[in-house]
C-alpha cells in the first residue's frame, strides 16, 4: 500500500508540520512517574510498600512493561499529586502510537479502508 503524503501550497509535507510529527520514541506514563519518584528521592520499593502495591507491578509499570490503569492513575494522583487525567491521556496516546506501528493492525486497517472504499 502506498502511503499518501499531503503537500501544502507552500510545499511543506504534511508529516513535517509540528503537530503532525510522530515521535521517535513514545512516552509511557510510567517513565514520568519513575522520573517523579527519582526526583523526590523515593525508591520504588519504598513507594510500593507505602501505597500497598506490589513492587514487581510498580517496576513493570515504571519500565513500560505494563499499562497504567485508571485505578493506578488515581493512586498516583493521591500519592504524588500527578493528575490522573493527564496520566491516562499519556497512556491512551502511547497505546494508539504503539497500535499504529503494529504490522497486524496496519494490515487490518488497510483491509478496512479497502472495504470501506467499495461502499
């Protein structure tokens, strides 16, 4: 499938406009939380114990091996003051970015687009 590239009147390709840039590396909310804990001098083990969370679950989340859930976002909001809505938006954006790179999803979307074009 050929990717369509929009070129604006001024000759700038659509993907070169700042709001359309795809980041080289996607940010998982766990990275933000991990930085926050480090900046505050709080160890992962200490934090997990204080909030009643398994250390392994926390570590997987902070290292982007586990998605952030709404309940966990609320926990971080209560414990660290990080807005749950912000963390969930970051998680949703991360999920979408990862899905858009998934070859199975790309093939599925191409089939859907082809089927929809016939309608």
